[in-house]
């Protein structure tokens, strides 16, 4: 996804607000957005990264 696109930024902002992400999670979300093809893939990547970081 192109993080410079207004619609993508709006989706990212909604994810940040709805999930109450901290600074590190926001940075991780922006990094993952650039390699994700859709919002669903981005959410899956976030879940995977959260799961990986716990162990």
C-alpha cells in the first residue's frame, strides 16, 4: 500500500485509534503498511508481529 495515499492514511489512522496503539506499535504499523497489499493483509501482519514479539 502507498502510505502517501490519503485513503491509506485514513485507514491507518482508524487502526491506530481503534486499537489504541502506542508509539512503537504505530511505527511497526507504518512499516508493515508499506509491504502490505491490503488492509486485511496489514491487520494479519500486525497480529503475526504481535504474536512473534511475545515469544
